[in-house]
């Protein structure tokens, strides 16, 4: 995986971030979702390098080989604001003050927060298989609660750790053939680590508490994404089935150009449809501002 890429561990005040990076050209950051690591991009990153980009793939705080602080009652150490700050610090350590950004799933929530909190750092943002957390929560139906029940299970104190760590291979099921063996091995090692499991759960606990508060404050203040935004979603996932056109919802959060389309894939689009995803991202990141 990631042939010709380098790796580095960036030590920050509250976190230690493992990052992969390679290529030459305008910088692009790829943020993974739950429960993946940066290795989920192993089929997409080389394609973007070939299109002329520098590609940076960090493990989010607490995921994979990155580490975060001890969990607290307010979950602030795993808020999207804290994780977004990690990404900015990592990119500055690599010599990049401004960059394009793509986030999938929980990584999309981080990308949103980064674009809102650090508008001068983000030139373009792609948001994949996600909506703002408050948009999900304001649309809770029996169907949503049935399909996305894990959000509320993960938010419970202590119980999910005991359940998941008792048999992580049964809880987090992956397929080495579809994921790629090395990606699968890295992911499996991470999900067997109780510290990683705890951090991933803190991500969800923060989502229903401090992250929700931050998004509500943004909406009240009229804070919106200032750069062009690309909205992508997997056609064989349930985002469009639950909410209709995701672009329509995202336009409430962006002040500039918002465009998007679906990709024929299941949820883990970077692994299942890498060519289509990489092409969409590269075209968007290389496009002139409208």
C-alpha cells in the first residue's frame, strides 16, 4: 500500500497523529470515517498523486495509530473542533498552510468543522456520505433510529466498550478481498485495541453533545462554508433514501458553490469505487473557482 509515500508521527499538545503523505503538487487531505484508518484511501491516494496532487492521509485522533487524550465527561478531547485542529497542525508541520480537503463519514464531520473554523486554510472541501450532525438529529424518524441505532448505543457510558472489546472481530466485520489485505490487517489490528475502541466511541459521544452544540452555534451565528463544496454520496448506501438530495441540505451550510452527485458504490466508497471517487475529487480540486 501507498508505494512511494512517506509516513510521519506528528506530536501535538493533546494528540500524536500518524500520517501518510506523498506526491507533488497542490496539497489534498483525505479524512477517513469510522471504523477505518488512513489505509482506507490506499486505492484513491495513488490515483490523485498521478493527477498531480500532494496527498496527505492522517489517522484521525484516537483512530488507527493516532492517539488522543484521556476521555473527559464533556468529550471535548474528541470533538470535531479538536480533531480539525490536529489536521491544521499536521499540515503546517508538512509545510502547507492552505489545502483542499475531503472527508468521508465521520471524517466528513471533521472536514465540515475544519472548513467552518479555519476558512483561510481550506481552498475546497469534498463531503462524502455525510451530513452535518444536527441535520441528522433534526430528522430522526423510526427508520433512521432503526438503521443508525449504533449512534445512540455508542453514546452510552462504558457499555459499548464492554460489548465490543469482548469480541471485536464479530462486531467490526471486514472483508480482506474487498478492502485489500494490508488495509484489512491494519484496520483489524486497530479495532482489537481497546484504546482505539474507546476513542472511536468518544467520537460518537462528542457528536451528540459538544459537536451538536458547536453546529447549533454556527447556525445561530450564520457561519457557513466559504469555499466551493462538492457533495458525494454512495448510491447503494442509505443517505439519499433517508433524506432525498443531499446537495439541497448542504446548501444551507455553504455560502459559495455547492455541487454534487452520487457514485455507484456501497458505503466504503474509497475501497469499492476508487476510480470513480478519485476522478470526481481530482476534477473538483483542479477546477477553477466559479
